[in-house]
């Protein structure tokens, strides 16, 4: 070995040594902030017990856990997801591989069917995780795929849906524009399909692709039966003055080459039809079948729908306005924000309803980070919004395991092996 080569290898050894020392100090700094995290520290180098121990620490709100989790979730190998590798698709193999629950888990649940409307436009991985969390064979699911989604995405969703008798894609699809009428129309398209289906569902719930359940199917049914038996849930109040211009001005949807938005015109709108008092609330609801039939046939509902076509974010006034009519089926004319439908960290509720967003805000709504898990798990709401597994994969991983464990613990029938998520390799679905 000549002198130059010797110098080179000494230099290399130094560099590698330095990297190790710095990595050690870095990790130690993170973990020593909380002494009792020593256990995590010993497992950190390969994050070997990822994600179960880390998830427990996150749900308990341990202060060092989000930082450790941040490191680990970056190390975990993330695979592209493929729904079905064979053609034609072997559906029983697919249901097993993706851990779908294939039986009713109790008599009570088997006897109470829910309909879901799920509007999606991207991120197959998130959709599969959401679907397998809320899927049970006695329910029925209408999937609205945005017309502007990619053909690959549409094809993958179609392949998945084809494997289930009680899941279908909306017969009429919209190009959905944020805050536009198309968002409301998408739900109504699904409602028409759901009313025509053979399944005699009791209630309908709407979700978007960035929602995830906090409660199990059983807990959901028990909440509806005990607190809302026969009533609709549409949290909201009489339209406050600062929301007036949403229905006072005429708005238009703009859709052109990948860009879409809603903008106000100079035109002033007519008064609401039938002297209806306009309410303001959330876009999320839990509605009875009778109320859905009413909204599809009643003349006031039809006229309000027509009048709402050029308003801003009509899904935030349409359902709540109709559900305050004293003669609508299951209506709640005297309620306001009651009904735990959605856990959302709004930016303007910081310091009041929550202690701040540990992920980041998008349009004033928190995209949950690792430090938000404890708050989510303790929330009384049925579902939470909003999730972005591409940015915070461990958030979804933890919630999913937590949710499935609860589902299996509450089951009153023998469990099948593939219902457990635990045999999965971390970070991959197939
Ligand atoms: C489908 O997959 C299952 C395993 O889940 C297997 O037993 C069955 O033979 C497969 N069917 C076909 C047609 O390949
Ligand atoms: C199932 O539902 C029917 C009517 O909805 C009711 O009469 C019956 O008692 C229910 N059975 C169980 C086991 O809950
Ligand atoms: C609305 O109410 C006014 C009185 O407040 C009444 O004159 C009018 O006829 C009502 N219009 C409709 C369509 O009911």
C-alpha cells in the first residue's frame, strides 16, 4: 500500500467515524429530553419495533415521541401500491391481502346498515386505508371519483370496487371544484344511486378522501341510536352576517386546463325560494333514508337546489337549511352545532378547541402531524379530517392499527386471520 492510498483510507475511516459520532449525538439529544424514552432509544437505530411502540408513545402524548417518529417514518421503505397483480383479479386473494373485514361482527351491526358517500380524486393508498377501516359487508358504499382524476387512478379504483358487491362508483360523475356546486351535486348523484339500490340502509354518511374514522362501526351505530334515533345530524346555525355574501352574490365555477376555482360575479341573487331561512354549517352530515328521499322529491328542496347553483360552497347551507324545516323527516329545527361528526382543528380555534396544529395548515384546516395523535384518539367525534399520508405516513399507520385493534376487540364472532393488520410489513399495503 503506497502512502497516498494509506492516507486515503485513514481519511475514509475518519469520515465514517465522524458520521457515527454525530448520528449518535443527534439521536441521544433527541431522546435524552425525556429520560423514560430510553427504551425507544435502544430501538431507534433500525426503528425495529416500528410502529407499535412508537404509536403507543404517540397516543400517550410522550413529548419525545413525535421527533423519534419523524426520524423513523423517513427510514421506512415506502412501496408503490398495486391493487391487483393478476388479470382477471382474484378478488378473494385481494380481500385477504388488503385485510378487509368480510363478515358482520355482531348481530346489532348486521341489523343496522349504513350508506357511505365517499368523494375522492387522488391518493389510492389513503383511499384503501379509509375503505378497509369503514368496510363491513352489510353496509353500502357509493364512490364518487372526480372526473378530472387520472385514468390510472380511475382504473385502479374500479378494479378494487369490482371485488365487492356492496361498493359501486357513482353512475354520474362531476368535475369537482373547491367550494363549488359540483361538490354538492356529487353527493346528490350518489344519493340517487343509493336510494335505488336494494340495500335498505338506515343512515347515510359522507366522507372525503382525507377523512379517517375515529370510532368503529359498532360505536358509530350506538352513538346514532342512542342520541339521534330517527334524527338527522347537520351541525349549523342561522347564516351569520359575515357569510351572507356566499348566497347574496352570484358565483361561477371556472374549469380550464387543470385549473379550477369559484369566483364572484357582479350579479346580485334573488331572495331564497319559498321564503326559506338560510342556515350555515358543515359540509358533513349523517342523514336518515327518509330525509334523503325528501330532499330528492320535495319542491322546496328542489327549488333550493336550483337556487343554490350559483352560490359559494352550497354544501355548507343546503343540508342544514332543509334539516331545520319543521316538517322535514327527522329534522332538528332547534339544534345548532350539536352532533360529533368531524374532528377538525380549525386555525381560528387554536387555544380554544385545540392546542395548535402539530402538522401544518391547509386552507386553515390542520393536516395532522404525529403530535396530534393523542388529541385525535381522545376526540368524541366519529371521523377526523384532514390526513396526508404522503407527508406523515406514521400518523395513518398508528391510527389504522389503533382502529383495527378496537374493531377486533369489539367483535362478537370468531376472527379470521387476515383481519389482523399486524402481519404486514411496515409501510406497505401489498
Ligand atoms: C385466489 O386466491 C385464493 C387465495 O386467497 C386461492 O386459494 C385461489 O385458488 C385463487 N383462485 C384463482 C382462480 O387463482
Ligand atoms: C333488527 O331490526 C328490526 C327492525 O329494524 C328489529 O325489530 C329487531 O329487533 C332487530 N334485531 C336485533 C337483533 O337487533
Ligand atoms: C314570503 O313571505 C312574505 C311575507 O313575509 C309573503 O308576502 C310572501 O308571499 C311569501 N312568499 C312565499 C313564496 O311564500
